[in-house]
C-alpha cells in the first residue's frame, strides 16, 4: 500500500469545532471527499475533505509530521 501525504492523519487525535470531546480520524476517503472521525461511545461522523481542514472545522493535533 502506498502512503500519500495525507494518510498521516489516520489514527491521530483531532479537535472538531462545536464538539466537546476530541475525536480520532478513522478513515480518509479521497474519492468521495470524506474524512471520518470517531468519537466516544462509537459515534462516527463524516466531514468533507479537504475543505473541513482548510476552513479549520477540523484541527489535527499532530505533534510531529514525518
């Protein structure tokens, strides 16, 4: 499997605007333009990709990008 520049987000914590708790990025669907975030109690939400990252609706908490 070839890793692209954006797959480093999978498994990382992410802050979502309007949500109290942090979420975890579970999937990146570049063909459909969606990023999936898992919250507590197994609630998974889909957000538009990459628009939600660009307008800072989603803020990744990545300490170091390799």
